[in-house]
C-alpha cells in the first residue's frame, strides 16, 4: 500500500498568514493527488485535484504543487473561514490512501 | 448540481448487518466510479470501497474485504454498501462520493454505530 505522510499534523496561524501543508507518498504517484478541506460536522470538500488544479468555486488563495512523491498545499493569505482540517488523498493505486490530516487553528 | 444522499445508517450489534444506500442526481451516474469513505469518531478519513462505472470492477480496503460488498443500480442512480459481520471498529460516518480524478463530490454522510 502507498503511505501518505502529511505534515504538520496541526498548526496555529493568524489571519493573513501564508500556510503550507506537505504530503509525501511512499512511492511515486505521478500527479494523482487531491487536497480536501473538512470543517467540524461537515463532509469534506475538494480544493485541488491532479495535484495542482483548482476545483471550480474554490478561492484562488488555495494552490497545490508537486509530482511524484512530494506535494504541497499552500494558502497564500489565511482567512477566518479557512480554519479547518486538511487532508491529501492519493488515487494512483488501490487501496486509495489519505494523509493523516492537518488541523489549522487560530493563533 | 451533483447531489448525493446517503441513508441506511443506524445502531447495530456486533456481528450484525446493515445496508447503506446513496441516491445520486445531477450527473450521468452510470458512467462514473463511485466511492465509499468512512470517518470514525475523532479520526481521519479512510477509503472503504470503489465500484467502477458500467459494471466494472470493485475494490475494497483490507479492513473490510470479505465482509462488505458494493453494488450499484444504474437504472435507479443508486449505490449500495452491504456491511456484514460488523465490528465495533466499523463505527463511523460513511460518505458516498462521485469519483472524477480522485474523490470529487461528497454526500453528507450516514452514521453507523456498532455496539451492544
């Protein structure tokens, strides 16, 4: 199975900060990676697909990069509504595997 | 607009069975792979199963293989997850989702609790 190692597991940041979250795959997955945001009590919502493509309707402050084994989600200027938990997901090989999540909290 | 509505969750005793359903609308259901993902209380997301479009293959996480089956009724735009031999560790919110370049749109989830 492909392991997805996500870091950090949590972070504290202020409104306006630039935030970066990383996922590393245990083997190459091309660009078969998505990023998801989940708020408490809600279903996850996809932000980024194919590593760097912005999902329709998602603000442009979110961006993704990477290919192969290392991927990054960046929020260029953190907004109050961005405080949530973020997950990566590889869909290159079954079983699909999620990263462990990153909880973004208010500093 | 894509909509996915799960149903069938509830409280079941260990060793019991439950059948989840997911009603889909807003897209050509038969052509898409559909996915089940679960989330145990306070935990992260876990992929459970995929079923390919147009009668294609099925795939399962090792944790549910041999106990869960997935099926689809393309005439009714409905996805099912049959869960047998349920264990306490199967307690979770179960989400169905449409797959397009990975997991795309998610339903709101249905809660399964396995407890005596």
